[in-house]
């Protein structure tokens, strides 16, 4: 699997969303897109990250950015998660891992000596022309949303 390259077109996709409609990356042409991949709804770190993006959504929108969250969780779980925490952006369901593989975030992980496949917490910033502008892999949540917002501002 190839890894997306900064400056190249971001891999396009269409996925079912917590809004009840399908969402395509291409429908946001002319806007900046913050695409964050996370392992699972309703886990402590994923909830902290999702709520941090929620809390910053006004600032992202003021700078012309759309926020989208992606995980392998099914649509119904996304809907419950979004409602429970008042998430004002779509959560996209990638149950067959197609988009996770396109963005090279489905990896071998280790926890307490156990190996398993899972989503590596990652964020991608896509510019108004649909090119990958910046990426953050193996994200630590503390301070991450602020770093992404600064990159959005710098992108103009």
C-alpha cells in the first residue's frame, strides 16, 4: 500500500456518514479539509480527540475548513457517538477499511505485548485544490487540535 504524498492529490472516497448521507472528499472542492482517523467511538482517547475537534469547530470554520472524522465503526455507532457528545461534523464509517488503507493508517499495533491490526490515530490537512498539505501520524491528542488549527490558518 502506498502512502499519500504531501503536495499530491489526496485520495478521494465516498463513505456513509453519521448525517445519514454519503460523504465524498470531492464534494468539498474549494475548501480546506481536516480528515482525522481514529480507532473507535466511545473510547477515552478517541472521545477526547473528537470533543477537542468539536470545541474548535467554530475556529476551523472561520478559516474555511471542514472537519471529518473516520473510523471503522458502523454508521449506527457513529450516530450514537455524535449525538452523545454533540459532534457538529460528520463521522464517516469505513467498515471495510478501504479508506484507512488508502491513507495508510491501518497498521500493526502493539499493546501490552499483544499485536493486532488497527487504526493508527492520524490527521490529514487537504488544501482547497484537493492536495495533501500536511499530515500528522501517531497523534498524541494533547495539543493536537491546536497544531492542526495553526496549519489551517497558515494554509490561507
